[in-house]
C-alpha cells in the first residue's frame, strides 16, 4: 500500500520544525492551518447542496440518511447522527451512523476492521438498507476498504451514494453519485487526519444534516422548534423559543409546551388561536410540520 500519493499523508512544509516550537507557536500554527478548512469546502458547496436536496427527497419518501466510516471519520458520522434526535425531534432511526468495528470502536481502536470491505456491506445489510436510503461514506483518504465496500453495496441496492473525502481522484469519489472532495491538504502532524481533515469533514456533515432538517421544516426562522425538551436546559430552551415567537410569558409558554408536548405545536396553537389540540395537530401536519407554511395558511384563511 503506497500512502505517499495521498495529500493527507504528505508532509506539511509549514510545520517541519513544529517539534522545536513553543506551545504558543504550535497552537498558532494549528489555528492557521485549521482556518484553511472552511476555504477548502467552498468549491464543494454546489455538490453539498445537491446532496442535501437528495437527502430531503429521500426522507420525505420514507428513506434514511446513513453515514458510514472508520476511525475518526466513522466517529464524526456517528456524532452527527446522534445529535439529530434531540436537536430536531426526529426518530433515532432517521439519521444513522455506522462505524467499522461497531460501537466499541467509538472509544477503542478496532484493528483491521477498516480493511474489511465485506464488513461494510454486512453492516448495511444489518440495518436493512434499501433503495430509498442515502448512504454517505466518510474517509480522509477516500480509499478505506470498509467504507468503499459499503458504498459499492449501497449502489448495488439502488441507494443514492455520497461521500466526504479529503483526497482528489479517490476510489470513493469515483464510486459516489455525489462526491464531496475537500482538498484540505497536508496535516500539521503528517497523516494525523483527525486534525484538519476531520475538521473539514465535521463542517460538511454539519451542513448536510442541518440544511436537510431546515428544508424539512424542523427550524422556524433560526429557532430549533422541534427540540426535544429532555433535560432542564432543553426545557428552558423550548420555553424561550415559544416566548420569543409568541410573546407570551414564561409560565404561559411552559403551560403550552406541557399541553401540546411540543414547542412547535405550542407556537402554532398560540398564534393560530386554534383551541382544539387535535385540530392544531391536524392543521400543522397538513403542511408537513412546516410551521411557517401552516401559520401563513391559517392567516390567509382567517382573512377570507
């Protein structure tokens, strides 16, 4: 295996003397290198947006978004997937993160798992991958056998396939319908792709899931109206959201959230003046849960 051709494995000319630097010089150098990641993503924005559109279409049709990767890349996919339910109130099975070696690999290195192409396919089979799903492979090198095997299996099953890689002309980019190739360049520490490459991957995954959830109506203005109030902080956040949008008092906001079990539904009921819980739910559902659309329709109806 020749890694020397991979840009992520090449030596960074700006850090050849990093082992002689002071702590301040090291972190300043790292900060300067990290700042290159967002700029490297900019040329990828059209492909990222196209993949977001495909993810939205798939979810509306009953499909899922599935991230898959090994090591740091796999952990980032699992992280992004695990944050969608509390933030946007979606079912835990809607956005799925798979990592080579399973959940144990989130905390421990599982030697050899990333080299098993068949394992990638088996992990997708285990969650009943189907043609309606979207699979996004993640790997700095763009060649990880586990991830590549999963992507190829997904294509065989008729699923749409994207990838997030940091190396141009990679096998994963060639296999993907939506190849997101972020040319983040050599790392501060040669080959340590948990650094700049991982930062770039995290930024892209943020875009994919966040933009998709916004398009699906999980955000009103810039507020996470579908937040799950599962702890004290999130209860207060949901209360603040209802107060911000409707102008009611904190007590009124909390009472509305308790009544409707949802900040979004509480906002809709308060602003639409619909008294019946069931009628409010039905009206909001008629617009796919998109609060802005439901409110506009209610306002238009009241003016007729």
